[in-house]
């Protein structure tokens, strides 16, 4: 059996390298098809274990008492914050933000009721609400109220009264909220009392639909935050503005992770080419390992897209590690190939390939196995992104081993 498998392997890779190349091309085409579905994620689901009690408690409180996502825009004018021109410009900014289709409302120092500017009795408060823009409001008393009131202190203005904040409340997605609640309910019941076949099918459908909406919301959030920043840019000539809030942090974190993946992958790729060129000084020994490394990385990206496996901050370095691990395997093959050629200069290319694969197959299996075990040990961690990273790298190491021993002999046989 072993001899038959070995003969089949050599026939595909050495005698018929076009067949091996076709198989890899098909796999690469499949990966490129699913690569656009590759997703980054910074949501709670990607960072916390399923049925995490703290997260479920938080979501339960949010469902009972209400919770809305919001952005914070800080506004520090060049002039006095409470001057007429400054408040007029602040009002313009508030109205422009409130007019955005994805904004539910905007709260600022212009909208909150004032009690001590001057002092109002309870009966007066019931009859009317005084705000900062009312003619009867004393601006200096309002400045003091924002600074010292237990309700507004350090929330709407800074202690010096030079900076204010606008709370931009975003519109939610009722369907996504309902799907999330139903999904969490089914997940919580599954380990306790189990799910019927219809409930299991409902859970699968709910998870798929929620994941789809989550991806759509992530793309929309990025666009919405860009729109808010564009509005803010129109006011930077007379003030200093900053944007904050959990949605902004999540969106920017995804952009940072995407940038890191692209930057580090490019740097590692360039370093790999430079090291191969310096070490071997032959074009063949630069192109073959580089092609194998690139193929493994692309197939891994396609696999993550196919599995809808979201990459987080923790697992964002998987591409760099994949390239390095694949390079290590191919360099062992190249070095052995060169050694055999130096000892047997009359040997044919097919003989050198066969000997290289025979002598390095077992050591590569052991190396791959120990690496797989080391990454698989992360599965016992109690942190969701660490678990996902461990499984991702197990797949990456296995892909690196399989494609290295498939592409290396096929490329050399084709080049002979």
C-alpha cells in the first residue's frame, strides 16, 4: 500500500507535473473565488467564547433597559465656547449631523435643560424647559452649571469650559437585534436541554442571517463614520474636533488590522525574496520557494473566506507566520537538492527530485506534526480569538506541508 501511494505520488509530481500543476491551479482558482469573502471582525462575538455569561448578562441588561450605539464628537473652538458666534456654529454642526440618514438624534450643550441659569423652581421646570439658546439664559451661570452640576459635570464640557461634546446616537437594526436575541437564546438552551431538529435548523438559519447582517452593518458603519468625519472637516477651520465612541474604535481597529496584514505580509514577502537571493544566488531557488509561499498564503485566505472565519487582532499575523513556516519547509528541500546535486553531478533532474523528497519527507512530517501540536494546544485556552488563531494556524501548517510537497517537485520537473 505504501509503495503504491509513493509510486502514485511520484507519477503525479515528477512524471506528470502538468497534472500536479493543474490541481494546484484549480485549488488556487477556488481560493481566489472565495478570497473576496475574507472578513475581519472586532465584534464581541469574535473576542468572547460562545455563551459567555458576562456577555449574556450585559446583553440581557441592554434588552431590558435599552442600549444604543453612539459616537462622541469633541469640539474645542478657537474662540470662547459660550460666545454667540461659537454657539451658532456649534448649532450648525449639530443640525448637520442630525440630518444624516443613519443618525437618530444628537445631544449637545444646546439641547439639555438648565436649572441654575438662573435657578428655576420645580413648578417652573414643569411648565417650561430652558436651554442654552434661550434668551433668558445667563451664559455665565450656564458655564458654571455645566462645570459644577452633578448631572452635567465632566460630561458635556471639560472642567475649564473650553471643550464640549456632542453625542451622536446611531440608528439600530431591529432585525439584527431580534436575530441576536434569538440566536443567544437557542445557544444557551443547547447545552442544557438540547435542541429539537427544527430548533437546530432555526439556529443555523439564524446564525447565517445574523452573520450576513453583521457583515453588511460593518461595511455600512465604515461608510457612516467616514461621512461623520467629512462633516467634521467642514468645521476644523475655527475649532479642533475629534471623533470617539465604541463603533468608531471597532471600525478603525478593523482598518488597522487590515493595514497590518497587508504591510507585514508585504515586508515578509520582500524579506523572503532577498534572503533567498542572498543565500542561493540563483533565480530558480528564488522563484520556486516564493511561488510556493504565495500559493499557500492565497489558499489560506480563500479557505478563511469559504469558512466565513473572521480574523481578529489576535489572528491578524497568520499570513506572516504562514509565509515563514512554508519558507522553512521549502528551504530544507532546496538545500537537500543542492547537496545531492553537488555529490552526484551526473544525476538527472528526476533522480535529484526523488532523492530530495525521499530524504526530507519524514523529517518534514515530524516538523509539521510538532508545529501542528504546538498550535493545537491553543485550543484549550479560554479566550475565543486565541482558540481561533490556533485552529487557523493548524490549517495553515497542513496546507504548507501539502502544497510544498506537491508544488516543489512539479515546478522543478516542469523547469527541467
